[in-house]
């Protein structure tokens, strides 16, 4: 599934669930390159098959200004800290980073959602460090403007910018982040966990090809689409694939991903949380599901505890 098509589908889904009103949905589709007539037709089709709204009425009114990304690290000592490190071609990478209090049980590359490096991921890096992992979440918008995600005053524009970055460039940046992570946490095994857009990138790290991340020993993509014709041969990672029961668009790729994991002979488990929506793990979003998120967190700890030991 092409990343831009995936993001277009996400806007349409949020509109169908009542999380966006029509004007805001059309604006976001326009940022993703859709002309008004095509956007209108897509939303009309969504309205005809719309499920019950999630979280009440539309979150955005027709007169509301664009929503800026929430990029400030949470207060307190437990959150990840902003860092910078040098990259190829003069790029200064930005990331959230946190080391555990003692010896690291492993090194975890966290890959953010399509909104960029937001407050939620500073918090998540801190949560992972608290249970013993060195954790780093790269701002994949580092190469756009001086401040990456924080430089955008419009969350939808940040998403659109992310969708325009070629996949191979994103994978190159994730490899640079992996190098930095392992420099800060040497002699540890590497894992990756990604969400939504970040889960799609996690699948791409596992995909056979010249940019395959051979160092990965464990990976956990949360509700992200696998590549078209997935091929994970050559990977060495144990994969925990997490899905939401009420996420038909992403779940349409689940069987192909499962078959490719089996064909590659990888240790893997596919878990679907019934009744949960896409993005159920993000406790700052309208589709957060506390029970499913807690169960997935427990599962994630066990997976990395086993496969990064």
C-alpha cells in the first residue's frame, strides 16, 4: 500500500467516524494532493457506509484554526529528552531519547505515527526506559525545516510533509537513528516498535531488500499496513504484530503479513484486540482504549523481555 494512499484512507476513516468534519477532511485531503472533486466524492462514499461515530461529535468545527502538533516533552523526570545528532548530507536529526537507570535490557527504536514526534512519543520513550530499555524515537521530519515536527503550526501539514518523503529516505534516516541508538547503548540487542505510519515503516525495515535492517532481533508493528507483496526472508527478528479489531482497512493486510512471516520462518505472533479502534494505544487520541492498551503493553514487555534477553 502506497504511504500517501494509506494516509488518504486514514483521513476518510476519521471523517466516517465523526472525528473530522467535512471541511477539515477536505482540507487535509487537499494537503495530501487530492483535488476538491475527488475529495468530495470520497467523503460522500464514506458517509454512505459510515459506522457509529467514535468519541462523540466531530472534533474540528468549520471555523477552527489548524491544530498544531503537540511536540513539547511532558514535564517530569520520566519523559524522554530532546536530543540532536548529525546525519548524512548535513541533516541535523532530532529525536526523543531516554536511558534506563541501570544496565539496558536492550535498545529500542520507536517509530512515531503520521503526526510526527509528538508529546506521546516523548512519554513512550520514557515508559520504555523505566522498564529497562534504552529508547530513541527519531523525528522523521528532521530534514524538513529547522525544527522538524515542532516547526509545523498545522498538524495536517506535518502529516502531508511526512507522506511526501520517499520511503528509501525514511529508511535511511531510521538506519542513522539505529546507529545513534546503538552508539548510546552499545553491546545491546536491537528492537523496534512502531505505530500506524511507524508500524508501516517497521514492516519495511523487515522487508527483504538492500535497506533491510539486519540487526533487528525483535519488532512490534502496531496496526500498520505491511508492504505490498511482503517478503521478510533474510530478517532475523521475532515479530509481534498487533492489530485492532475495528480496523478493517489495516486488517486487510494482516493475512498477507502473517503468511510472509511464516514463509520466512520467523518467530512471530499476531494479536488482535477485539473492539479496539485504530490507534487504540495512544492515550492522547480520541480512539484510546485503556483495556486494550494495557493488555498490549503487557504483551510488548513480555515479547521484548524474551527476544532481546
